[in-house]
C-alpha cells in the first residue's frame, strides 16, 4: 500500500510539472473536444502556410497518351488522345475534419488522434484527341471531394521539451476522395469520354496519394515537432 501511494504521488507530481511548462498554442475555454479541435485547427493552419509557400500547390501532374479505336463499317480506325499541362490545386486547403479527435494520457505520454481533410482539391489538364485525321483540343477538370487523413502523434511527458516535441507516429490516408471528371469540347469524339476519363483518373490517383503520403506528411511532421499539446487539453483529458 505504501509503495502504491508513493508511486501515485510521484506520477501526480510528474504530471503537474509537465503541465506547468506546456506552452499554449492558443488559450481556449470550453469542452475537451472543442479544445482538441482548436489545437488541430492551429496545426492545420501552420501546415496550410507551409504548403502555400512550397511547390506543392499547385502540384504538377504527369503527362500521358491514350490509344483508342473504333470500327467504321468493316474497317477499324485507330486514334490517340493526349493530356498534358496537368496541375493539382488545393493541397494547401488542408484542415481539421470531423470524426473522433481526442487526446489520451498515460503515465509517460500524451497521444493525439486527429482527422484532417482537404477543402478544395481540383485538377486540370489540357487535352487533345486525334481520329481519322481530325484533331480536337479539349480541357479536362477533376474535382476531388471527401479526402481524409488520420494522424496519431505522441508527446513524451517524462522527457519533456518545452520548445515542442510532438512526434508523428502514424499517418493514414483513410479515403483518397471521390473524383469527378469533366471533359469539354470533344465534339464528334465524345465517345472516347469514358475511356479518357478513366485514364486521367488512373494518372491522378497515385500522384495524389504519393504527394499526400510523402510531402504533406513531411510538412505535418515538421509542424508537429514545433509544438506541445497545451496544458488545458491535458488537464481536461487527464
């Protein structure tokens, strides 16, 4: 019983020492959930600034070519479509998303679980298609909605760093998003719309996933490493 009592006092003293030195990102009163949401808003805001000042917004998309064919009477004719000058806009629109955002505490660490998303992801391509000697210029735009990321970051409470030391433990793209393609000005070649749309989406998906899982993750790691979880959050979840 004596050992248990001393251990409890030791843990309480450690926690109070940590709480006394945790810097505020911003001071907010209210429920624990609101506090965590405010904290994630601050982190997302810093990530927005970093991404806005990088070469990731807009993000260059790869060029490509798609071949197609069509049988006219008894003869099959072949053509091709090209898409180029592709750019993806909106990675700097990263923001806190809904879901279960919370902090959990143990005797040695505080763990933040949060959900992030993108508000305005839009891709655009110049395109052209050629068939039976006729070449038509076109434009493709892709809207991407409901992209979601889950992050988990931890803060060591035993080896406390007042300058900030949140470590990104996990980063998961829970949903790459719903993509809708719009192709304009294909005219008589609008029958290749479905094939060309699918090809463009297949180009965008891995590029977007790679950019989020590497570059966006890297930006978040740097921003998290600058801060600690504010003491009003730790007190509410303790």
